[in-house]
């Protein structure tokens, strides 16, 4: 059975796919964090499109210095 999508169906399909890809890219940096408090600590109020780093998943002293530097840079 073959089905040719109508233009409006085709547009919705494309928009859904692109939306999924954008959402995936936006959450990449925090992908493996499941603790909402930790996500807030790492990403603040705008966690989207962050580059993933090992500091996001570890709480070592070196990472705290890095996070402070990033916070100052953001201000």
C-alpha cells in the first residue's frame, strides 16, 4: 500500500522531525543528568545548547573553578 502525503501532511511531518532534532541538540549538554537540582546548578536558567563537559557529571574541585569562571563570563 502506497500513500503520498498531502502538502500539509508533509509540512507537519517535516516540522515534527526538525523540532525533534533541535530539541535533541538543545539538550545534548545535559543529556545524562536526571537530577533537576543538578541541571539547575550546571545550566542555570538557560541550560539549552550547552556543550557537554565532564564537569557537568562530576563534582570535583577543578570543576567548581571551571563553573565559577563560566558564570562570571556569562555575566
